[in-house]
């Protein structure tokens, strides 16, 4: 049974499944959250183009940066595996998507399959569960982040490491405007509030450019330096989202 299942999964998804999943997404955008759409985008680019081959967009291009991160995060996958992940992500979020696609296309011989599809799909817990602190920070799992920090189950170097995208934990929290997660990180022993990303930008640059008011207040409370300049020579004030944010920083 296990060998047969492994063989089946090794051959899936074929090109048709991947294509149908992309069409379903295009026709049902409203069923998905922004975070999920970004995951699909990254997997689609990886599946059709290959590893991310464009420079990281500037800090003013928030949407483009989000897409770049989504693509970069899956750049380790080969194209066929990216297609498999795309279909499996669709399976996990919309278990009956295949049946709905067939109904929409006029195929009425679907009643026998739709009755079992939602319970027959394997639950891929290893794909759904985050395994690292940075994953929990990205996903906003504040209780887990707090637990890891409070138990001291993280090394100082891990708190201040830059990931493959060139960001640290504080950058991710500030970029996504998650003040609760940011607060957990800022009280961690050894955290560097002025950690610079690969472009020389601090978490305060991110919070400022995104207009994340609460994150700015938290970072300033923990003595984040407003005078640090990034690779372009800009401070967090220079990249501020609007005049109100500039006033808050000055």
C-alpha cells in the first residue's frame, strides 16, 4: 500500500493537473488569502521559470518585494517539484477544487469522486507545520514565538542571522506589521535591534516604509537607531511611508 502510494505521488502532478490548478486559481481568487496567493505565485514562477533570477526590488516597491520573497523562498525546488507543491497546496486549501473545475467545464460525471475527495487526500502535516523560528515569525504564530523565546530555546546567533532572502527575524516581523511577534523578539536576550539586512536596512527601515505605526513605536522603545543609513544612503526617515511616520520618527 505504502509503495503504491509513493509511486503514485512520485508521478504526480502531471502537466495537466498543474495547468488546471493554475486556471482554478485564476477563476477563484476570492477564495484565497493574500499570503496564500503569494505562495502560489512563488511556486508558479519556480515551476515555469526556475530559480529566482531578478534583483530584489527596492524598499518602495512593497508588492514587488513580497512577490520576490515568495519566489526566492522556493528557489531550492526543481521545476517538477514546484508543480507538485503547487497542486498539493491547492489540495490542502481547496480539497474539492478538481471536482469544481470539472463541473465548471461541463463535466457532469463527477458525483462519485466528489463524495470522497475531501477525505481521501492525505494530510501532509510535515508541509503544513512550521519547523523553524523564522517560519513562525513569518506566519505570525505569536504564541509559538513567545514560547520559544521564553524557554530560551534559541541561540543568540539564530536570533540575528539573515536568511536566504537576506532578512532577519526582526525584518520579517516589521515588514509584516506584526507588533505582537515583534514584541516577543525584542525582549529576547541577545537580539540586535539594529540588525541590518543584506541591503543595509534595519527593521526600523521596514516598519517606516510600510507605515507600521505600532512596530515603529516598539522599535523606538527598544532604542532602535534612526540614523542608520542603508546601502542607498537612506535612513528610516528618508524612506518613511508618509509625513505622519516621519513626524513619529523625528
